[in-house]
C-alpha cells in the first residue's frame, strides 16, 4: 500500500482527525494566542504514515480552520503557504534522514523542523503586517514560546514512542497533553492582556479629564513599542517599555486637584504598590529624575527603556505640534544616558520613519 | 492543648495508624529489588509535592498520577512507599504541623492501598514484573481493573479529604464533600494520565521525560497565570485608588464601596465567585467619573442641566471602559446600572425592578451608603444612624428593601473597626 493510500485507511484516519481536532481547538483561541499545536502532530504523522499523508491532513486542517473563520480570518493564503512549508520540511527530513536514524531521533528532528518552520512563517507574516524586521519578531516569538515549542516537540516524540504498542490509542493521552499545554499558555496570555488593557483603560479614563492630554499616553506607548522592537528589545523588556510609556505622565494626570499642597507626584509614587509593575518603577524614576535611594547608578537596560519612552513622548509632541522645545523629555535625560544608547534609540526611531525632534 | 484542635489530632492519629498498618500489611508483597522506574517516579513525586500549584479550589500537583503510575508499573507496595514518602510537603515539616503531616500520610497511604490492591485483585497486570507494556489486544481486558482502581482512588481521596477538612475546620461534612467533589473529573483524568505514564515507562524508561516535561511546562504556565490572577484585584485597587486620590472628596470611595459590597454579598449568602466579581465591579464602578472634568466634580454652586447630563453619563462611560477589559467585561452591565433605581427614576436608562441585575442593586446600596457617609464640597457626611435611616427610606421605592435590611444587619453585626480590618475579619471566617 502506498503511503498516500494510508490516508484513508487504518491509523492515518485517526491521526487526521486528531490534527483537525487540534485545529478546531486552536480556532477557539485568540489569534495572538495561537500555539499551532497541530504542526507537531503533522510531523509525527509524516514519520508514522508517510509524508504524503501529512501533506493531505495538514491541508485538511488548514481548510477546516479557515471554515471555522475564527483565529485565521483574513490570513488564509499566508497560513496555507506556512502549512505547506511545514509539511514539506517535515517530509524532507523524513525522506533524507529516515533510513539512517531511529524513529525517535527522526521524530525529534522532523517535529523540531516543523515547529520552527511554522514559527518562522508566522513571524514573517507578523513582521510584514507590523512593518518590523522579521529577525526581531522571530527572536521575540522564539523567546516567548521556547518552552511551549519544546513541549510540542516532546509530545510529537511521545506519539511515536506510544504508537508502537498502542497504535491510534496513543493519540488520546497525547491530545490531552497538547490541549493542556496550549490551554494553560493561552490562559497566561489572556491574563497578561487583561493587565495591559486594564492599565490602558485606567490611564485613558484619567487623561479624558484633561483634553490636552487625551490619548497621549497610548500614542506614546505605540511609538515606544515600535522603537524598542527596532532596538532589538524582546519579551518582558519590550513589555515594560510599553507600561512605562503608558504611565510616564500618570503623576501629573493624577494630581489635577488645584489645592493639592504636596505638589505633583512622580509616576513611580502613584504605582509603587502595584506588584506587577515593580520592574517598571526604576524606568519611571529615571524619567522623573528621581535618584535611586540606595545611591546606585541606573542600569543601562533601564536607561535605554527610559530614553525610548522620553523620545517617544517628544515624537508624539512633534507630530501633534505641541512640543515644548525648551524642555523636551529626551533632552532632560540626555546627560544620564550613554551616547551609544542614545544613538541606538535615535537610529531606531529614524529607521521607523518618526520625525525625531532636534537632538543634542 | 487547644480543645478545638483535639478532634483533628485524634483523627490524624487514627488515619496515620491505619496508613502505617496498610503499609506494614503490604510489605510482604514488596518486590525483591526496586527498579529504576520506581526511583524515577519517587523523585518526580517528591519534587511535584513540594511545588504544587494552588488554584482556586484545586491543587495542580502530579503526585496522584505518579502513584497511579507506580501501581500499574511496579505494584501496590512500591506505590505505597511512594505515597508514604511524598504524602506531605516540606512546608508542613518546617512548620512542625504534626497533625497535618499525620493526616496527609494516612490519607494518601490508605487511598493508595485501596487503589493498588483493587487493581491487582481484579486482574491488573504489573508491567515491570512481566517486562512488557500493555498491548492493544490486552487493553479491553485491562479496562476493568484500571477503571475500578481509578474510581476507588478518587472516591477514597475525596472522602478522606472531606472528612479531614470538615473535622479540622469544624464544618458539616456534606457541604465540604460537595465542595471537594468538584475535582472529581479532574482526578479521574489524572488517573488515566497515571496509566499512560506507566505505559510510556514500560516501553522506554527515558520516554518518561517526554511525558513529564510538557506537564511541567503546563504547570509553569498555570503558576504564572494564578499568581497574576490572584494579584488582579489588588492591582485594580491600587491603580483606582491612586487615580482617585486627586480628589479629596472621593479619595478611597471605590475601595470603601468594594468593602461594603463584599460585606453585603457575603451576608446575602452569595458564593465566593460572585463576591469576587462584585468586588471588582465595585472597584471599577466609578471609572467613568475619572473621565469627567475635575472642575465639574468639585463645583460647589448649584449644578445646571448640562452639568447633570454630563455627570449622569458616567455610568455609561464606565460601562464601556469596563467592557473593553477581557477578565471583567461581564461586569460592564452592573457598572452601567449602578445608578438605576427600582421605581425607574435612576439613570442612564431608567431601568426598573427586575431589569436591574442583582450586582447592580447591591452596588447601588453600597455606593449610596458611602456617598451619604462621606464629606462633600457642599455638605458634611451623615452619621451611620442617619445614613441607615435614609437607606431604609429609599428602600420603599428606589433600593431593594430585602438587600437594604441585609446590609444594615451586616453593618450592625460588623465589629467597629477600620474597613480593612473588617474585610480581613470576614476573610478569616470559614467559606
């Protein structure tokens, strides 16, 4: 029986259904939370049932996901190309390395190649839509998902190990584990998004009371995110730049009351009791010009984040034509920040096409 | 010795004694040599027990599937050893909480004893002894011993855990049993996972890592998730408090409304999920007011129609904002309706009676009470008695009369202490 015919017979049917099930599960998650768990199973199918079967079921998975019209809406072509690349790469690994090595090293290679191909494909797609260098997006995606990708490769290998004695029954525990890891990852991303949105909504509410400030922090956060991605920041570094940008004016916003005798508070003092922002406080303190109480010099990492936020704020002022040339935020920070850091941030802003105000 | 603790100490002693007897009685069935599979499972169980992830009403630990795996792979007595050696985390030892250590030991060894011998007596094959994994042809014959062992294990664990909790906290057994039983399906699924671990290790010992690694990753994600989820209400409280602080007349208002709402919901017998939701809604109920011009909020002259129209827009603005936050978006209708009144005279929509949700009716009472007892630019705050009288007057047409009485009763029974202490005291009560 040729490998292609196995598509409609025996265990290949169950592998196909399992891939479809994972894609349906995937379509129930937010697009940004996609874990592409079915890719590892496609690689396992390529090893166990032949690569043509993997192509067939991979395509069927794509089509079903597109029909579901949830997480993949508007990206059918991109996903089709990526999924075809995945099965092709897994198939090439199987054909070239299959005869030479055992089943488990083979599945580790095939699944590794498959999830990496999917990650690269999705990173390229995101880079094109966001106008960012693909290498930065890819590095960020790998850093953020390394553990999840490793778990998926393990599960693909587990499928092959169990298949020898359990045949298609092996898919039951493996599917459960795929769903468990993907679901827990998605829940984590959900709660992180909740924190970001909560912060954004609160700042927006506070800014709304001051017409001249409305929307400033959110715009600065978007500009700062773009610059920090171009600077090569990733993961939590890029996230805390976003939080610092959202909050950089919160002290001023929160002290609107005219008979406030204490003067304007610093942004750091407003959010000092918020646990998940503890690593953002040093950045806010630098922006507000508050020295570290212990006398320590700020780290270059914090200075870079602070300078990105300050420059982003000045850029927003320039675009909106309300920048006070005499006291730009970046200029106020300039004496603290090493020249190479300033050059890196300014170059990133210019490469992103922002109108950078006059630079010292 | 504290008399209140004595029943649990006696129970723990009896459980530990029975557990030790179960272990001693099974000792003859210990294989002559323990295999690498046993030691791997033991180490994994010890590590897992000490790094369990606590979720609301659920502890995410993989000790249970690991003892199931040991039953199937090595037999009942090695499984009893794993259970006995991992029954209690290091935390309880450090705290010298001996009754808890004893009860945990008794609970896990007894449930493992019943599970292991059920599996063997019903014809379950111990995989390591015969040196092969289960084949597909064997699976149907093994379903009875595997299924019975999993069911016995879940029943024994849930029953023993419920008895322990009920005696320790002096609560009736049935509600505790009902609460603990919520983990039933999850425990059954973990039992199946235990069988898969055994099967994997019988095929390839090293493949154990392929199974455990994804479980550990899932555990890591859950741990981060629960940590952030637990801190979420405190985060909203800090941020809203910081933003409200600009106005001396509303400083602390949302936090106080949250405290009153929690007091009311608990007194009305609502469950923990409802209370938590209402607390978040209360913290966010005046979000729309933050967006109003400060000059309007601190105006001491009579407000004109335009001023009132602007102020009356704040529940809608707040509702729209809350609707954008994924975890609390379900609270948006309550935030939007917290100024609605039962007789239809409220705003923004003029809803009446049953059209106003329970959450919104509770928020209205808590909000009104705090507004009455707080100072305003144009009047000082009312005393508690006067505010209660005003609440009762309003309950004739505007507020929910039953809830108002529950709230007043709760206020009168609450200790005269600062609000934070009041809340802490409530949290110390058994759920």
